[in-house]
């Protein structure tokens, strides 16, 4: 959960006269979620952010659902997704429910337009790629292993250093926060939390653009994309303060919690949204009871689907999975380690696995884009040979 931050120049009080050197007023904008009761920031523009030259006809980008009701464990080859130069076209939604969308992107170039998701907070997990997340709140550099948390309504642009970029994205219909149990009543991260404020990278450089012209912002709203032409550069901000802004957190800065016997998945939790959680599996010591079984026990997903995105390393409970792959273990059917994984784990002292887990508490529907990447025989891998 973001903490209070301020950048640039702001007036002494909210909603008071704040003039530019030429005597005109700076234009104040409240940016926030959940009406006027959620996290927000007050932003001060050189020009009114309402000055729009044109709103072009929307283009539908609704995903096509292939499977509405599913009980099959499934595996998807994410790296089979072909790169595309356009950022938005490269984003392929794979799983959907009423609370979130999950997908992959392989953009091979930086966009020449700006993007705003008006429907959802975004979590972008950077598997491959480096660059800068550019926003009106300032810039945040990113690299492999970074989670980029971008609140809804944030106009942004990703400036990539190269063409080899792989992203996992989550679109959350509700706000994305850190788990409540990691924070005290004042919002401060507790001493036993697996990461703290020092690990969260917030915008540090505010670049103010005084440019008039035509600036295209592609706005996503209700599964449609609206090309909107602004009369001024959208990053014309001279100062802001509040709690609503983008930030980065690297998966390698997650400090794992361990125990004498196997600990359940909630110890890996990193973020939460409305009816879903995100967990980070990172290199860690295994359980250290002399008779411990480090592999997870079989368990039934009665309340949630489980999606695992494999980043790197040898994931100890799975056979034949590799970077960029996704497994889906749906609610309603037990799952657990692949054959041989339990015995193989006994006596091991550490793991180097790196993976992102997403647990939605409402079943996900599977899109046509996902089915094109799927292994139809994955559900048979637990059969003894």
C-alpha cells in the first residue's frame, strides 16, 4: 500500500489560490478511486486536464471467451506468444472473471502514444525487459523481476531499452494493496512483514512538459479502446501529493518466511485485490525439521483457482515446467506435487525457484488466446507410469 509522498511544488493548503509566474492559476486535479473515500492525490497542472481536441470512435478489445466453466488442470506455453511492436496489441488477455483479468504481453517497441486504463488498477510483472515507466507523477525505472503497480486512471508510457520484453499483467477491478496483516493501524509495514517501505520504489524524478499540440492517449473503458487527442502534453504537472501513484517492487526483495515444517501459500502473499491475492515464490531455505517434506502437500482448491507463472529456476513441486509457462489448477479438484516430487524434495535444503502465483476467489473463464497456448494433456501428468 503506498504511503504519503509529495513531489515538485504544491500550495500550503488544498483548494486555494496557486498562481503561475504569469499570474494564471495552476490547475488542480484530484485523482483517486472509490469516490472521494479511497486513496487519492492532488495534482497541479500547467493547463486544465479537461482540454481535449478529439475523441475518436472506440475499438472493442473484449477478449473472446473459449471456456466458461472449467475443471481441467491446464498448462500454457506463454513464451509461444509472438512479439508485437504495438504495446496494446501485444497484451493478450488469457483469463477473466468479474474481479480481474490476467494476461501476457510481448511488446517489441516503445509506444508513440500514451495509455490509460480507466477500468482497473494494473500490476505489470516484468519477466524480461528494462526501461522507464513514465507518468505525470514522475518516472520509475524497471527491470527483470519488477512488479509495477499502476493505479487506475494513470496516464503512462513504457519506454523500453530493447525489443526483448515479456510481461505478465493483472487488471484489478478493485484497488491493489499490500496485505492488511503486514501493516499496523497507521499503515506502516510491520517488523515481521516480508518487505517494507524501503523496498518500494516510488517516483523520484518529476519531469514537467510545457507542450501544446496533439497528444494521443488511448483510454481503455469497458473493454473498448478510445483514442483521445489532448491539447497539451499530459505530463504538464509541476507538483502533487497524496497516496495515489505508481510504484515498483522487485520480487527478489521479497524476504521469504520459513519454518520447521511446510508453510502454506499465504506466507508468500505480496499483494491483494478484490477477491484475489498475488504471491511471490522466491529462493529460500527449505523446512528444517529433520523429517520435513519440503514439497507442498496435496490440497483441494475449493474456494479459489490457482494460477502459477514460472519465471526461473527449478520449481520443486512440478515436472517439465519452464520459464514463461502458466499452470491453472481450478477450484473443485485436488492438486499437488507431480509424481516423484515429494520423494525428490526430502533432504533438500534450499530452492532457487522464482514464480508468481495468482489465486482468484471466483472461477476464471479461459479465452481463445489462452487456448491457443494450452497443453491439452496436462491434466494427466499425475498418473503413475
